[in-house]
C-alpha cells in the first residue's frame, strides 16, 4: 500500500500532467482556427479591450456538501443571484437543488464538464475575443457584463441564452461527440458531431446575430434563403476570424473539401433545375435543412449546401464591393441585386 506522501505525490503529478495536457489542447484548438492571412483579423490595438470572467454556477452547486446544502447555497447566493433568488430558508427550495445535484446522471454530466473544461482559460479567452470583435464591428451592440455557465440537463434546443447584460451557457452541451449520454437524446450523429467545445463560441455568436442583428426580410425564393444564410456566415467570418470555415458551418474537413471541389457542379445543378427562384418550400428545404447529406447529390456531400453557396455569394459580393461594410451588407434586402453585384460565377 502506498504511503500518504507517495499517494499525494502521485496525485500531484497527475494533476500537473492534466493541466499541461489541457493547455496543449487549448493551444491546438485556438491556433487550428487561426489563418494569419485572412482579411478579417484586426490589429489588437484597434479592438475594444473586453475581458470576460465566466462564472460557473454548475461547478459551484455540485461542489457543495449535500449534508450542508442550505449553508453552502447561502454562501454562493451573492455570486449567483440570478439562479438563487428563492428563499433559502424554505427547505423545499433547498431540497429541489439538493435533489438536482444528487442525481447520478447529472453528476456524470457535471464530471464530464470538469474534464472538458477543467478551468475557465478556454472559455474566457474565446468569449473575450468574440466580444471584442462584436463591439468592433457593431459599436452599439449590448455586450453582457455577466456570463454564467450551468449544467442544463442537456437542454440542446437552447444552449445559449442572452438577456440584456446577462448571458447563460449550458456547458453540458459542448462535451464532444463521443459523450455517450448525447445518444440517449435521440439526436442523429450529424447533430451530435456539433456538440463539441470548439462550437461554443460559434453558437454564442449565432445567438447574438439572431437576437440583435438579423434583418427580418421576406424569404420567398431559394435565393432569398441562401442570401439570408450567407449573411449570417459572413458575419461569423467577421466576428470569429480565428475559426476555420469547417467549424463555422459545422462540416468535417472532407465535407468542406467536397463543396469546394464541386462548387461549379452545385451551381450548375441550381441553374439547370431552375431552383434559385423556386418558391417551393420542399425543394428549398432539401438544400437548406440539416441532414446526413444533401438530397440529389452524392452521399459524400454535406447537408445545407444552399447555405454554403449563399456564403460564397456574399463573400464575392463583399470582395467586389469594398466600400460596403458588414452593417451595410445586412441592410441589403434585394437578393437578386446582391447576386448580380457579387459577380458570383464558380
């Protein structure tokens, strides 16, 4: 049997190695997204200095001694008033939280969040960068002053919540495609593949766009929907310049390469079948909705090809209209004019 000192030394070495591995993985994730040649990078001196300090409510409550639940909750109430605004003298309120943190399935989920996110280094770094770019491109946008994470019980339909100065993220929705409990949700593999740490800031950026920046314009034709989706993707280019295209659209590297290799054929298919100005929702959905692949194309193709093409049209439009900034782009409502002025021709 190991002595206490030997056991302690072994545990200390394990913790040190775990931290080294985490820093290494964070570095890989961050710099694998980086493309130093891309035009969306802004000099740090020009960016607003926004530093995010994420507060982890999930970690705080799961680490409370359940034998002293009321006392523990009272100690953290001042830090998490949004979550603990109930009367903690009422045993029913305390027991509700106690039952939550005592659930073995939720304990397993929480433990996985600490494995994937052992500290806040990755979260703080990614969100600070995103918020700085958001404020740079959209100076009047409201940036949250309080960012919380929690264990949502895998509420995958609403991973990010933003209200005024507060943002809440379900950290248990970014644990990686190999996390087995995800498969119990009944989600297809292509959905689960996007439940990974690298997608967290992409989802946050999308939530900002959907709540505050997206223009509500009529989307009658396939082209209307492609252009609308393309604007969102170009916005992600601008506010997440370090992220790869595959991350932003949640494709594998092979799926992205397939689109690039077959871009001319995809465009010819849309033109030859008179799909651009089609108002048939079913036909549109085949090209815009998620799935294992796009109907009508090879099974090696990714889904949402219409979104990818719309993204390329917007990129060409912005390249050929350098006087237009991203705010101007969002206000362009005529999708046909935008296509024409883009000069898009793969």
